[in-house]
């Protein structure tokens, strides 16, 4: 069980706290993978009273208790609730009762940073630091209900049948977390208008997201936005500090990144060349250079990343 969890999460220490919680059959552990991707989701129970110490985290981890009781500490500070989250560089430790069942959600660091970069207009100098305890009501409560819906979609197989729907849902959860849960860059997002765009630009960006796999011209985007190509270019320049075609290239780059992550996690097949050509990047050297600038690693390094 410890080895299985380490493969999906990060190397961690596991210690049994009470031998009496372990019957003659040993640990009655359960591990269920609901979804792997930009947003991964698991349900875990150890069937015994345990202490878990993952150490320093590489990504964002959200823990939603479904049953049982326990405690959570982040960087040595005890939290008042196990409904909690921790982020890159933080040290997490937990104590779970024998009947604990938890839903653990991992949001990759690069997904949060990409969302921030899109809304701030620049890549943040480091990952945001979120408030550790999640409220069960208000905006955060609504986000948690969205998370439960994501679990339902995954359990019913809808995400596998609709990759586009999966991508939209993941983006909803990433941006929703940035808007719902207090964090160190919330004021900066508020100053930038929290990504609110004129309706024509919203239509254009939605069209790009839905038709990224098709040949798209500025005229196509303008038609979807119900404005002239000249007005569309001016709107992108004023509100997004980019051009329509540069925005489309970034959308396709994010989709290529998602596909490479899926292959690395065993949820797809193909090579860097296959993925680049699928999303219209015919100059492989330029693709690799742009990819590294955006994500900090090369396409090949992403492909070699273990699940």
C-alpha cells in the first residue's frame, strides 16, 4: 500500500500508531484512483491508526475527509480541521484513525502557475501560498461541490469519453480554487480585474478552446466573437496584451502539454513529434524552445516524467 501511494503521490513515511487497530489479516487498506491528469483524485484509507509524513510537497494537495477522524499539521503547525490543503515546498504530516477515508486531490503546480500567468500577464516568481484550512461554506464550499461533481464524472467514465469536457472541468477547478480560497496572490488577481473580459473576447477565447484541434483563422475567431477582425485584434491587444493567433498558439501549447503529461502517466501513447504535429507545431525546434520557456522543462522531460 505504501509503495502504491508513493508511486502516485510522493515518497512518504508511514507509521502504525496502534497495533490493536490491525487485525490478524494485517492492514485492510483501500486505494482508489478516480482520475489522473492536471487534476488527479484518489480515495485512500489505511484500515489502521497511522501517521503519514509525505515531507516536502511538489504540487498542491487538497484533503477532503469522507469518514473517520484525524489531525493535520503543515510546516509543524497543527490545523483546526482536516479539510485542508498544502502546496509546493510545504511539509505535511497527518494522523488518521483506523476508519478514516479521505479524498485526496492533487493539482499540479504548473497548472496553477499557468492559470496565474494567463490572468496576471506574467509568470509568478513562485507558487502561491494558500490558506491551509478550507471552509465548507461560501465560495470554497461551492468549489468543493464542484470537486465532488468532478469525482462523479470520473466515476461514471464521462471524463474518459470527453477529453474536451475533462479539460474544461480541470480549468474550472484550477481557476475556481484561485478565486475561492484565500492565497498570497489574491490581491494581485483582484487588481487585474480577476480576468473579467468583454463578452466578445470571452466568445473568441471560448471558440479557441473548443476548436483548437481545427484550422482556425482570425476571421473565424472574429465571426465567433461577432466583431470585425480589426476590433478583435484591438480587443486582444488592450485586454490580454497579445494577438488572437498568439493566444490560439498558447491554447494549443497547453493542450500539447496536457497530452504529453497523459502519455507520461500511462493514459496515452505517442511521441513528442506526434503531439507537436497534432496541435499544429510543425517546427519541432521552435516548439521545444517555446515549450521550455512556458513550462520550465523540455517536451521530452515531460514525457519521461513518471506518474
